[in-house]
C-alpha cells in the first residue's frame, strides 16, 4: 500500500523511512520545473528530506479526497525545499497535512473599530495553524510555477510561526541582524503596498502585471510567505525588485536560487 493508509481519507501510517520510487521522484521533478535549478547532490538531499517528512507527518484527505503516494511526494518535495539547508527539525511542532481536492471554506471572525465582531466565510487554497495542521488544496498545489506556490506559502507560515504569530519575522540564525531583516522586509512591504494600491486604481490588468502576488499586501506575515514563493520560483524577479530582501532571504533559507543555480551549502 506504500506510505498511505486509511484515516480521514488516507494518511501516512507506519513511521518508517521508506525510499521514494525513482519513477515517482522523476515524475515529481518533471511536474515541478523550478526544482531543476538544484544540483544532483541537492536533489538527492531534497529526496531524503521528503522521505523523512513523509515518515514523520500524517497526511489526511478531506472533502472526499484520497491522498495518493504521488500527491504526498508532490507536496513533500515542495514543502521541503525551504528547509533544504535547514533540516526537518524546523517543522518539528506539528504533525498533520490535510489535503482538500480544491479550494475550501474557512470561518473567520473580525472585530471592527467599534468592537463589533463580524463572522464570515473565506474561500482559501491553503491554511497553516500554529502548532496544528497545514492545509492545502490539491488543485492549487498543482498550479506551482511563475511565482505562485501555495505549498511553499503555507510552509513559510509554519517557519514564521516558530516564534509566535506569523508576522514576517521567523527565528533568525545566529549572526543574522534583526534590524537589517526588519529594514529589508518593512521597506519592501511598504513599497509593495503602495504599488498594489496604485494598481488597484488602474484596474485588473495592472494588478496582473505586478511581479509579486498582490496578496502579499494583506499583512507583513502574508508578504513573507508570498515573497518566499517568489524567492524559490522566480528568484531573479525578487532579486531585481527588492535586492536587500532577497539577500536577507538568502541568509535565512541558506540558499541562493538567483545565483549560480545552486543552494548554499555552507553556514549549516
């Protein structure tokens, strides 16, 4: 039966480290061309991380979806890219990945300026809970490319949540400058919010021409997740638009995707 067994759809049952079949791994890489920038050694490390991730986490299907081995590997390979040079312990405080067939509805509460709480439903393609499950739409997981990646987005939120609410300030490594990080992130975020506002006035075509997903203007935490998508999928775009932020992300993720095409192997 491979990795997956029945529970709320299908989930990873036995926690043993099982190798991903070569044909399945090749199919996964073919479906995710942004991974082709990695060297053979890095791809082998990503495969090992993905195998360990599949052994440690539980996958559950929702909305009638049965999660296949191919789906699990597809999600694991994308989710492990941000921790390629960090290690699986960065995903230590949660266990479950829930996969919906398509977008799903999330109930929300919001308090207005007068203190009145408004309840509403929001359609989402992904969601990450602090200490809880990571949820993604399988349909959106397959739309990875050109700077859009719901899997990397939600996994970036998980990294951000390691030291509290997702605010765009994940736990920084020893030697990283907190003020330099904040200056780069806040400066880019403020500029991007202004660009999104101007584009909204100009119309849908202007929004579509923005180099980064406009959803990043919602909140600094969303901006971090969105620029993480761009960092891994369209790194040259981010390096050109916000070079200081790109440099900080290189330090944090310990990868340089817009450089030689290889991930940074030092500073581990």
